[in-house]
């Protein structure tokens, strides 16, 4: 039997996210929709009201902010100070830190979940903003010109200096490594949502709950159908639960969108190994 059969249909609520053009995805709204899957029947209107209140406060205080620095400071003032959003240092690995409903309730979260709030709020003000693919700790870039400002939502939206960026990247770069453009590259909206879900999936598996991890990888493949890693991990967990049919379907989907010859050979070999084992 396919695992989680009793939850089939819940994911219908997020099917539209996989069909949208990436640039049309509203990050905080999408993150709320993902969180709602774990809170059946939850009224989302208070959370939407909070997001609206952030935008209205920014408009009232900083609508005329013209420079990237002024906009960054206004975001930190409103989101970090007035609304009190900050990183959860005490219980960093709590799954609630990647659940936007709980993040809004607790005013605490992970770098990626807080980055979603900052980026979405900035964009509603028509301020260019992106979450960055920073290893281990998502930062936000305000401005798309030659002089952007980097801020750290986990630390109240403070501006990140070049020295602080180098220190942040040091563990990923290793001794003598130098920051490269890919370390601070802007993420597409789908990639941000996948990173949010991946935080939850990794922690679920570490906590000995692979069924929960599988549910999260399923969501990743719906939100980002072209994400090969999500399909591979979904197939791995489906096999762990003896769902050979599901694993074959996941690997086949991955094969359809993969163009790398080495990876295609790996997926084909995995499919061949499952031949005749389906129940």
C-alpha cells in the first residue's frame, strides 16, 4: 500500500504552486499554504493580516526610502524591532522554526523562514530583494544594482559587512577559500521554498521520522517539479517504506527532466534494479 494514503488529496492545495511562473510566486503566501498542510482547518486570516500589517507599516514609514541602505534599515526596524521577528537561538532545530504559521505565532524562526518575510515585504514595496543561496545561513540582498545591501534576518535584519560575510562563509569555504558569486547568488522562489521544506525534512529524518520526511519531499516535488534531488530522496524514502511502485514513478519523473548523462545513467540503473520487484 502506498504510504500516507489517508492524506492523499491534501497536496491538491499546493498543486498550483508547481504550475506558476517562478516570478509570480508570492513567497510568504506560498509558505503559509505549505504550513497549512500541517494545520488542517487552521484559519489563515490572522496570519495574512500580520503580513498585511507589516506592509502597511513599511508604507507608512518608509515608502519614500530611496536608497538600499535606507530600505534595509526600514525593514529591520519594522520586522525585526516593531514586529519582533528574530532567529530562534535557544531551540534552533525545533521544526516550528520552518513552519511559517508557527514562526508568526512565536516571532521566531530559521534564517530561511525569516528571509521569506523580509523578501516578500520588500517586494510588496516594489523594492528589489532576494534570498541568497548562502551556505548554512540564508541572507537577504536589498537592491539589484551595483551597490546592494546584505542583511541578516536571523539577527534582526542587521546589515552584513564584508568581514562578517567572509566569517559566515568560512566553514563552507574551508581554509584559504575565497567567497565566489555562487555563495551569494539569489535563489529563485521555488528554491527558497524547497530550502524551507528541506530544513524540515532533514530534521524529521534525524528525529527518526522518515514518513514525515517523505511527506515533505513529496511537497518539494509538487512545488518544484524540476528538482532532481527532491525526486531522488522521495524515491529513496518510498523504497524504505516498500513502496516500489511509488519509487519507480519518482525515478521515472526524475529521468524525464534530467539531461546530465551521468545522472541519467544513475537513475536508469536504479530503475533497472527495481525491475520485477514491484508489488
